[in-house]
C-alpha cells in the first residue's frame, strides 16, 4: 500500500511538470560562429589583462574599456552580446559546444 501511495504521488508530481521553458531568441542574436569569435577574443584579452594588471581596480577599468574595443571590432554592442550570451547560456549543451570550439581554436593557435 505504501508503494502504491508513493507511485501515485510521483505520478501526480511529474505529470504537473512542464519542463524548462527556453526564451525566444533575441531579434539581434549573434550567430554561434560569431559568438565563438567574440567570446574567444574576450577571453584572450581578459587573460592578458589579468597577467599584466594585478590591482583589481585597474583590471576592471581596463577590462571595461578593452571589451568595448572587442565589441566594436566585431560590430556588436555590449547589450547585444549580453542578450545573445544569455540566450545560448540557457542551453547548457550549446554553451558546452561553444566553449569546446573556443578551446579547440586556442589549442590550434
């Protein structure tokens, strides 16, 4: 009887679950390939700045201004990159693929 009650409980619990809802892509979504290039450039820049400037205040100031240059280089705004990043980050498998491709590119370089 106890197992029947547990079975019914889990049946009701899981029948009410609708799953994770993924948001619609933003209108100005950056393509996956462009996302890989921009994120790779940001990661390289962050690594260089982190090694060069040990003071956190200086790091954040330079990181902020330098990241603007990366967005401009690729033709995006910070807001557009952020919206696209959040969209891709909602899918863990997709983000893993993006970071794997970045790691592959960096290994080849």
